[in-house]
C-alpha cells in the first residue's frame, strides 16, 4: 500500500512490482522488474526527496536510471536465502 509522507508516496519493496537484484555500492540498489527480467534499474538511498519512493527495510530509495553493467560496473548479487521459500533473496 502506498502511504503519503509529506511530498513522498512511499511503497514497500514487496508491493512495488520490483525485487532487489543486488547492490552497486552502499546505498545504490539494483532493482529488477517482477514482470520483465531484462528491466534493471538503479535506485539511490534518499529519504528526503519528493516523489515516489520504494522502501527497502526502513530506508527510502528514489529512482535514478536504468542499470547497464557495461556503463555502471558490476553489481554485488544477492545470495539465495535458504530460509525463504524456493531460496529467494531477502
């Protein structure tokens, strides 16, 4: 459910239509579209911007741009979590 916080519309990651694919650096998440595995995006940690925000944990992330490894460099991929169904990442 999207919640309003000042000028932000915040939505938890698990309701956003994306999942966390990995990290480019600390505070820069690589999110993948749940319906299009080729669609990868960079989202920057920023709790204080106006607009749509995806919450990962308690931190808000804002959209930056599409992710291209040849331009942005490699990401640190998440390891499968054996405690979640089908080894999904948390």
